[in-house]
């Protein structure tokens, strides 16, 4: 973003043009309108703001999809080796540079909108709304930069090539900037939208993100207050059916606070079916991301007690050994492992002998060892792999492999509730009833019992950590959680990716310096004022 070529690209504002469809995200990109010829009308303001959502979608798509960030943690893994899973990713990897560029592209667009919208003669309501959207998305992009890279340069106006060589601002300065943007966005944005504008940022999204910034900065009282206001004053409600959150039929549900919107059109959908799914789904998938045995084994029993292999036997009546492929070949023994478990297990993951509705609405059974029969679920990886049910459509309604119309949640009410529980627990000497009520509301929705009373602060934190791991698996939240909790090295480094049979696939890596991404080497080469994060060369 610091060289003339990139600045020139940014000056050519990429916008989304209005079409005959009602949904504001059903747009084609219009590239090539210079800043001087734009920002003349209300329509220009709306189209300019739409380009910010496009940048956000670009990042969500950039790792295949944002949820696959969990592949860099202990709960899922990429089927193909990458440096972020093995601990061998260089500072000059394009992954980092692309992410940095997308965020600053969005920031440039937001700054341009914030500069010009006040000058346009237009409806005051639309002016306030579009300014609020620009402030929200600028703050959101800076939050992502802060989360991944730490200290970053702050730009609050559309910079030209001579102004684009700043040093990194401090963590405190970045945090305060995000809080200001979210505070201003909260004051401008509406609480909700009509159907033609569903998916735009609301004041509740701004408040949730402000609370998240407070939580990341360890300002726990402030974080809890923001989350509490969202919980008590917004119209957002937990959806009764957890699995519906991750299906096309559940788009724009009552729980989602901010998401990335997709439609079933080439170039405007999401590749969940290809990368989460397998060949038996609505389209031909690749299972690029797979749940780990650790995640599956972490799902509690329906009574809230931990799952334990030592309580089960194999076909010979001996203690079930998960590292023995032979023990996994007995249907009766294996079925028992997955009975009476947290309902979210079967709503999120396909395990051996589970059912899946495949193409042409045929019910398929995941037999193990894998067989290839008309009624069999056949995973891409056949030697002992769990598969995602989350984000994978059933039947044959949709046929665009890389363009599913599945919206992707970035903030939902369950996240706010559990962040409230965490912030409040940290702010107090011991958890109060509101912490129990928060975590229990998420568990009861899932069909699980409430947590036991009498927990101390550390015990409650462990419960919150567990609940976040289970509730948000496959949504990309875990990667930020293990880094901000400083447990990434503990839970990832040196751990082997394995099949559920115990067969080793690849050893994980999480060096000390992986808590932050490197400042892209290309940016440092262009801007001598940028310094590198510790440990990166």
C-alpha cells in the first residue's frame, strides 16, 4: 500500500453498482471511477459504502474463508500443509501481504467516504447512516490489523503517496482509535434495516465491536458494559436451533449481529461446500478443512460430564483404544462413543455411523472402514477423518460449488454473551450470577445442562474457554482466542494432526513469535519507518 502502483489502485475507487435486485449486496463491481468524478450524489455515497463491504468479503474469502482460521489451532486442520500449521511460514509470505493490503484498501475507501459524504447534498438520514457504516468498517479493519499484526500505522484520511510512510502507532493508540470509530458509528447507525438493506452494519454491531476492542485491551468493566447493553437493548435473540445458524435457510436470523452476505451467483457466493464439504454433498467438495479428534473428544456428555474413552469397550470387551484402528472397525462399539453427547457435536460434525443427507436428498451413512455404496457417505479422506456438517448444505438445492449463498457470521449474539461472561468474570473477584446466567443461556439453547454452582474465577474461565471452543468451532474465532489468551503455543506447538484412529498426519508448529503476524516484508522494504514484530526475519 506504500508504493505508487498500490496508491494508484486505491485512488481508483472500487464500488458496487446498484442493480435491479433488492438486496444491496447483489451487485456487480464497477472499477475505474476516479475520486474527482465521484461523490456527487446520494447514490454515489451508497455505492461507495458498498465497496467497503466488498473489501470485507474479500478478506473473508482470502483464506478460502474466514472460518478456516481455526485450521491454525488445535480444533481443525488443513488437509494440505501450510506454513501457518507447521510453524514454518516466512515473513515474506503473500498471505500476510494480501491480508494487510485488503485491510488498508478498506481503510482507504472508508477514509475517502468519510471525507466526501458530509459535502454531498442528500437525505440527512442516509448521510448519517453511510457515515456510520464508513466509521464502523474503518474501525473493524483496524481491529483486524491490530488483532493479527499488533501495532500498525493509523491513517484517518485518504493518503497520497507522499503521506503513506508512517511509523507504527502504539497498541494503546490503535485501541483508542478503534473505540472512537465504534463510538461515533454507534451514534450514527440505525438499530435495524428494512429487507432491502439487511446485512448492513447496525449500532449493535458497532457496540459489540467496541466491547470486543475493550476486551482485547483488558478493559473488562468497559467491555462488560458494552456487551450487556447489546444483550439487553438490541432485538437480537438466540436462535432456537443451533444448526440452522450455518445453513442457507438460516440466513439473516435473529442471532446474527454482523455477517458477510452471499448470493448464489458466480463471484458472489462462498466456497463453504467445496472446502468444508465432501463429494457426497450438494456439490463436489474437497474437505480442505477437517475437525480434529481433540475437538470431537471435547464435546461433553449430555449430562455435562467429560467424555472419556476409558468408559467404553471394544468388540472384545476391552477398554476402547482410540489409537487402535482395529477398535474403530466395530460398528456397535463406535456408535456408543457418540451417543448421549452435547447435541452440538452432531450438529457440527459428521462422525462414523452418522447420517448425512446427500445429493438427491438420499440419506447416507458414514460407515467405517469406508465403503463405496449408493447409501454410503464417502469422505474425501478415508483413513479415519471426521468431517464438517457445519456450513455444508444438504440435498441438491444449490449447485454452484464455490458460490453458495450461505452468509458467514462474524459477530453473533452467542459470541457477545460469552464475551460478556469472560469480561465480567475477569472484572470480579469471583463470578456473580450474571456470569452463570450468560454461559448457561448458551448451553441451554444447545440442549446442555447448566454449569455447577460454586466455581471460582479460574474454574469459570476454564468453562468459558471450553464453551467458546465448542460453540464457535469452524467459525474462525478460536485462532484469535488462543492468541489473546496466550495459550497458542501450549495447545498447538508440537502437537500431531492425527486421524481419529491415532494415525499421525503432520506435526503442528506454533513458535513464540506466532502470536502476531509479521509486518509484510514488502511493506518494510517500501517504508523504512516500519519495524518488524519480534522473532520474524
